C-alpha cells in the first residue's frame, strides 16, 4: 500500500512538473536561448547531471526533454556570435564538464587561425575559469558543435564555411611571405651601403677640385658661374698650375688678363707663383700685350706653348724670356713673325772699363732646354746663331720646314749646343753633307736625328755621322734618295743600339736589309715605304733576326704574301702597314 502510494506520488510530481514547464515554456525558452553560452559550459552533451545540488536532484523525464526541444525551436534564433560561443564550449570535446585549462591543443589551434576575431567578452569569461557547475541546468537544445546531438542547419553551415575560407585565405603562404617581408622592411636597420641619388652636392670640396683639375681652363671658367660654391672651387690656386686656352676666335689677351686678375685677388697675390705652364695653341688673336701680362704676373713660368699665334713678334717674346728666368720649355711653332730669340744684357758702366775699346753688347744666357721653332719661315742663319748663343743648354731642338736654314746655321748649332740630344732638320732643303760633318762632332750625345727629305744628303755624310754618333737610337732618312746599301752597312755596323730606322724611298736592297738585321737585332720600328728594290728575302731576314719588331711599313713595296706571312710568323706583335689588298 505504502509502495503504491509512493509510486502515485512520484507520478503526480512528474505530471505537475510537466504542467509547470508547459505554462512557463515560452518565457523560459527565451531565457535559455539568451544564456546558451553559459549553460553549454555547465552541462554535457546528453543531459546527464554530475552536480549533487539539491535544486537539480530530481531525475529528468524524456517527455520533459522533448518539450524543451520544441520550445527551443519555437524561440527566436540566437545570433551567430552566441552560437559560436556555445561551439567553443568545453562540452564539445567530451560528455563531461571540462575546466578551461583542459581545452585540447587542437581547439587552441583553431582559435589561432582567425576565430579570435569572432569571440566576444562572454566567451572569454567562460574560458577564463568561471565555475558554472553551481548553477547547471539540464536542457535539450541542440549544440551546433556536438555532432552527436543534432545536425547543423545547412544555411548556418554554409555561412561558417565562407568565414573559415576567408580566414584561411588571409593566412595563406603568400600572405605570410608578404607579411614577413613587410615586417623585415620595417625593422631592418639602415644599410651602410645605401645608394643615394648621385649629386655633386654630396662631394667634399677637395674631391670636387680634383674632378675640375681634369677640365680645360675654358670649362673651369664656365663652371665658376654655376653657383657660389663652384665659384670658390673653380678659382682654387691648385687648379691653376697650368692655363690652357684654345680656339682661333678666343680673345686670349682678355682671357689671360681676367684669369690672372681673379687668381691674384682670390689667392692674395700668390697665384703668380703657382702658374708654371701656359698653353695658348691656335689663339690667333694673342698679341704681345698678352705675353707682357704673362711676363709680369707669372715670373715662375717654366713652360710656354704658343703654336700658330701669328701676331707674336720678336719684341713680345724677348720681353717674356727676359722676365721668366725659369722658362725651360718654349714652343713657337708656326709663329711666322719670329726670327730670333735673344736677350741683350745692359752695357757695363764706364768706370768698369779698363781698356780703350768700346763695350760690346753681350747676350744673357737663357735656361731654355726645349725649343721648337718649326715652320718659322722668317728664321734665318743669323737668327738661329743668336738663339744658340743665348741657349747653350739646348737639349731638344726642332727646325722642321725652316727652309732658310743652311749649313752655316747648322754649324752654329753644333758649335754652341754641345749637349744636344735630339735634332730635327727635316725638310730643310738647303742642308748638305757639310751639316752632317758638323753634327758628327756632337759624338755619342746625339741620340735622335731626322734629316727627312733633305735630298742633298748622300752616303758620305751619313757614314761620317754614323761612325761618330754611334749611340743613335732614332734615324730618319726618308726621302734621301741618294742613300744606298753602302751607308746602310756603316749604320748597321756602327749604330748597333738603333731602335728606329726610316729609309723610305732610299736606294736600298735586300742585301742592305740583311746587314741591318744581323747587326741590329733590337730594332723595333722599320720603314721601307716605296723602296722598290726590296723583296721577300730582305723582309724574311729582318723577321727572322729582329723578333722584337713592333712596327713595319711596307707600303708601295714589292713584298708579297710570303714575306708578309714570315713577319706574322716570327714577329707576332708586329703591326704591319701595307697597301696590298691581298694581305687583309
């Protein structure tokens, strides 16, 4: 009886509870849907209860679970963020309630690939360690992440897949590579070898002055107008050790005056001591006035070239050499009005005279060692004699195409210029063998001699010269048609140190070339241009003995391909000048 009463009492209690739930279903369903994230962390996937609290000690009824499921479907759908919060509940990974510290490692990995952007504060509160076991309540709402409880709606599943796809694409390998490069670029220290835009503004003044030193004087003057910095760098005294002005239309007088004035102002008067070289080649407007300015402002001048300055006279040149005592290099090629170079000393006072003879004018000795007066058509023997008397230290003298020079002038040269090493009297058509007899007195000091196109010279003069000037290194006999194998034999036996020989248009044969090759094996340059009596045998002999030959001129000669090949075979570094079309 008691047992039956107890069973009836239990049935009544269950029916009463079902009725209460039925009356309060809509309200409680809405409340449960709003607290789904917290209740999901407080219950397992099948509704079993592990807490011993007296409030939930009553067993659950299947019908109760069914009603709760219907109410959940009828309740308003929760938002996606709340569903996601319930999916992050520890109940997904098992049938029991798990503490936050027990979240599996793969769940952490899922939250690291973009899902952290969708979590809110409520989910974080659950994961931070709240204790939901004190208020857990059984429910039967389907858990979207519990595949054992229910199925995920197709619409929600599609939306979730799109979100996951976008998050995975955001962390694709290409994205990671670009992100790493950007991170490295932001945190990379500046390189010491970073290349900036090239500009002269970055260069120090010393380096800029060094660059300007490679320019001509005209270009430096133009650059001085760029800006203030270029002005001071352009007029630095170290750039003006040499002045170079060229051009037929250049006003050399004004240019020299302006340059020297600016240099004197910018360097406090020290510019006149720094200029040692002046080149005014081709300045046809240069006059004696410009040379006077140079003589006054540049007393330390050592080198002067005024080639083809046709307005320069003897007076202007004498004024310059009298004030520039250190001048040792002078080139007046093509100055047609120059006839002599000399400086007269003032006569001594009458008190110093001890004789009754009148004082004779004396010429002051100049320090000139290099003198080129080629193409000075006004130069004659008398003027040449005055030059060599004033310049006894001459070492290099060039008298090319001075057609008025005769044997008398050459005799004066050999008498006063005892240290002469190089002499050129090519195209001096009035010179004969007598001049060579006089030049032979120079002996072994003479190393360079050119008598090209002096057609009055014969074998006798060359023989005498070769016997006494046995240290000759360079000999030019081009155009001396009277020279034959007889002179070539003496040259080859006496001048064994010969390095360069030009016998173009001379009357020589293969026999003379054989003697030359046997006695002058150190020959470097040879010209037999227009030698009609030279053939392959002579060329083959030269190629065999003179293995160091560097330059050979066989233009307009009867040398064939065999001789050409012999030279190529034995003299591998030789440059052959020829006019035969089959040699190419």
